[in-house]
C-alpha cells in the first residue's frame, strides 16, 4: 500500500514537473498538455472500457466549457490545483487550465478567450488580486457568467459583494494553516529538548515568508510565531524575509543565512513546501540534515501544503513535517460549484461545505498536520 502510494506520489511529482516545464510555452500548447493529462489520468483508472469511451467522446466537444486558469505553473501547489480541476472536470466540462505565467495581461487575455468560446463559468487563481474587479466585469459583460476565485483570496469585500455570481474556494482563513504549523512546532519542542541547541530556553527561528502580495503570506508568518509564544515558548527571530513561495528564491536566501548562523538556527519555518524544499537544498549543501533526523548537524524544517515531493523528505526525517492543503478537495469543490451555478442550482448542491459567513463567499477547505506518522493521509490526496 505504502509502495503504491509512493509511486503515485512520484508520478504526480513528474506531472507537476511537466506542468512547470511548460511555463514558457504558448498558452495554447499548455492547454493541450493539461487536457491530454486529464485523459491519461482517466486511462489508468479502473473504470470499465465503455465508460472510458463514453467519457472520451464527451470530452471531445459536447460538454460545456469551463474557463480555468492558475496564476503560474511554476508554483507547485497551483499546478496540483490545475490537475485537480482537470480531474474533477472529467465528464462534466471541457476544460483548459491556462497558465497565467505570472502576467496579469496574459491571464486577462486567457479569460477573454474562454468567454469568447462560450465558457459557462470561469475559475481562476489571479496573478494580482487587485485585478479581480476587471475579471468580474468581463464575466458580467459576457452575460453574467459565474466566476470562482481560488487560491488567492479576494479580500476586498466590496469587490466580493459587487457580483452575485462570484464565489471563492480556498483554505481555512485567518491563519491559513499556520496555527496547525505552530502547534506542530510546539509539540516537537516538547518532545525534543535537544532542539534548544544553545540551552537558552528560547527557540531561535528563521521565518521564510511567501509572496507579500498573497493573502496568506503575512498571516502565516504571524500566526506561526504567535502560536508558539502563546504556548509559553519564547522565540528569537533571527531572520524573517520572503522567499516568494519559490524554491530557488528560498534557497538563495538560505545560502546567506546558513553561512551567517550555521548551527545557531533551531528551526526553519517556511510559509510553503516549495520554499522548504529550497531551504533543505541549501542546508544539505552546508552538511546539515543529510542523514535525516539522525544527522549530526540537524536543523528542523517545516512547511505548508504537504506536496507529494515533500512527503519523501518527511518520511526520511530531512524535514519534520508539513500542513496539508487539500488541493484535490479544493478542485472538486471549484468544479462542483461551477457545475451547479451554470445549471441554475444552489452553488453548494451535493457538497458537504458551507460558505464562510465573513462576507468572503468562500468555501474553506480545512488543513491537516502531516508528519512521518501519517504521510499516507497526504499521499492519498494525490491519488485521485
Ligand atoms: C498558497 C500555497 C503556496 C502557494 C500560494 C500561491 O496557498 O500554500 O504554496 O501555492 O498559495 O498562490
Ligand atoms: Ca535556543
């Protein structure tokens, strides 16, 4: 079972790498890739052949179009969201998950194209949250086409309230998973007295933040620290800076910090796994964590997302854990809302979720703590 899960994780990781590799190709090619991927995934499922054929025939044109886009395929977590949306759309929508390539103009053009083709709903993780009103206007102009924002939450309540057909799908608001991350650190501190390397009773931390323009960045960085201090553990923040959600950028920052602080660092907290993986590369190059938790030189690292590529690092002890952000469920909810509203049904029909009552019109999918003991919980998220 474990073996099977791991091989599925690996293929999911390869798919992510493929998607990421398409970053520089024209949008059209990217659309083709994601669609083909969708069909491939279907072929490995155990559905009877006739059902496969029927689904494939349907996917060639009779289904309504769902306009879909992520802000960048270079973002690991967004690539998994794209895959989840493509998977959940199977047999329901024709879907092209566009790559916004970190460029708002490119993404707006992609939305125009989808609407011109007759998309019955649009779902998007925006490049820049301030572009939300423009997207809303486009959807209104196209005949009140429903829009579902995901991943990058639109926090301007006036924008949210400006359109009845606007919905959001994201993860637990407020702390965006960081309270769980903080609790995991508290538990680890209690179970590992050796974590206090200098014996001063305080936790020396490096806090690697996400993109400052992203809704979850600042709250994650703040909540993880306050959760630790609320538990009565004093912290000393050695560094707190952005790695822009990105592996290479986080590695670059960490290269400087590891030569500055070396073994004085007692934990590296990362706002997401992509950055945790970059940080790990950096400290491993400096001789840390090479034998997992048994390493002579060891710095605990923790992330958020529980990406497939992170799970092997958690199992080996190179990283202490992560917080699962459930891409598969988010994808399902996005597609189901799109299906419901485009058919005039209640948006949450058939879903076991409620909208948050905070004026965000958001369905919030909960996070979960992942350590070496339960990596299979996170792995299961990528098998569907
Ligand atoms: C967060 C996720 C990050 C990154 C970011 C981009 O929810 O945890 O890994 O993907 O979204 O919008
Ligand atoms: Ca200490």
